[in-house]
C-alpha cells in the first residue's frame, strides 16, 4: 500500500512544529486602531498559562524593527510607529517559557501611497480640523486650523490642500502652517435661502487624507426696509407735535395776560386795597383837567407854622365824576358845603384852589369809588 507523498510532508511539518513551537497556541483576531496618530494594537488569546508573555514586533517599511514584550492583550505602539508617512508590519507571538507560538500579523499605514486593499487590513485616518462657518449675504465664510497646529506632527508641517464640494461643484484651496487660520468664502446661491446645505471637505497633506461633512443652514432673505419712509414719518410726527406745543403755549400765554377785574365783594374784603390800587388792575378812566371849586387862602395866621391838614380835615371838598358818560370824559367837580345843598358847577378862580380834593368817581351805575386827588394846576 503506497502512501501519498503530500500526507508524508504534512506529518513531517506537524512534527517539526511540535518540536520547535511546542503546544503554545497563537494569538487570534489581531487588530489595530490607528486614528489621529494614536496607534493601539489589540488581540485575543483563549489559552492562559503561567509565565505567558507576548512579543510584539513592529517593522516599518523604512527603518529598523523594534520588539516589545507584554503580558497584556493590547499595546500602544504609537511611539514605535510615529512616522505617519510610513508603512508598518506588526506581528504578535505568544511565548510560554522557552516555547513560542506562531506569529499573527497585520499591516497598517496612514499614507495612501502605501495603502493596498489586498495587503492592508486596516486603513488609518486623521480627522479634519473643526470647521467654523458663517453666512453673510450671498457667501458662506469657512475657517479652520491647519492640521499641523492641531496635531503637532512634524510630517504635517507642509502645504495643506483641500477641496470643498457644494451644490455638486468642487472648489480647490490650500493653506500653510504659518497662517493662523485657513479661511475661504464659498459663493451661495440665493435659491437655497431658508434651507440647509451640505458642505463636503476633503484634504490631503503628505499623502495623508482627511475629510469631513458640515451642514450649513441659510437664513431666509428678509426684504430691506425703506428707511426714507420711516424718517419722513418721524419728521412729520415731530412737526405736528411741535405745532401742537406752540399752539398750547400761545393759548396759555393769552390766558395769563388777561387779568380779570376784581369783583366788588372781593374789593371790600381785601384789606389795604385803596380805590387807586383797585383801579390799577383794570383800565384807568380818562380824567380831564381838574379845577378848584372853593376859595380858601393858602396861608393864614392860624395855619402859619403849623403842619398841613390831612385830607380828612376840613378844607377838602368832594368831587363827583361821572364815568358812565363814555362820549365825553370830562369829570364834573362839584363843591358842596353839606349833603343837603344841591351841587353846582363853579368855575375855577385860579388862586383860591384847595390844598387837596376829595374825589368821588362813578365807575358804573350806582358804583362809586372815593379817593383824594392832587391839587390841580392853575390855568
């Protein structure tokens, strides 16, 4: 009975593996999370044993390999894969004492120049910087940091080229690390007013790609108000208010200038008010030239050296003036010796004028006022 040569080779291979590697199982489900230049390696192992350790080999495409031992089932290999533009091969080997398992390996890279879907199980990524947007009339203003200022990776200290796609139109832009912000303006179609639009950002720096999306809501267009009409309305209202104010002030001034006459009752009640003072509050009557009605010597032996007599003393005569006669304002000065004697008109004699005259003025019908008048001039 003949034996298949392939079967013999399989048995020989199994024996060699058992002699060399023993019975140490290999790690399974090796994976890597590489995002924003933080690279962490994970794996599973379902056969725990004493003195179990894992040996991790990190080999870049350019540069020397490095080996790290750990007893955990994960390892941060960021310090061993710090060149984001390189391609990395990573292998995990389980080891118990002197016995080792077969290696489980993967490949990863950030650069699109090395990435191959058939060889690379994982593709690393870098986040696009945070984008700030604002809408001004017919444009959308965009601003963000340069990736070098955000991640501080030396490989990113280069020109950052990016594109923005909006309304099925792609526009290209670029900026450098020495700029505080990468800024640009995107033309906005007025037909999208009151709607939200999507902006797609795609960038690449030293063969490291990045992308993001951003929704921007455009406020509805409000019609501009005509300030001319508002200004005209304000000016018209101010003019009307000014006109009303001037009218009110004019009416008040007219009322304040018109002083009413004091009634007879109040005139008798108010103390210290002489008929002359009361007459000053109303229109003063026109008084014609007064004349003397009696003859008395200016000086005599009894009055020489004595004080003048008061108007109340004997020697003053009462004069009655009729103010009701509006046609001719010529008051009649009447001399009377007593109340029983009828008053008569006496022509003046010139030199025989009294020292004072007691005057009775008729203001109205049955309305008289008494007072004293000065000595009239001699004609």
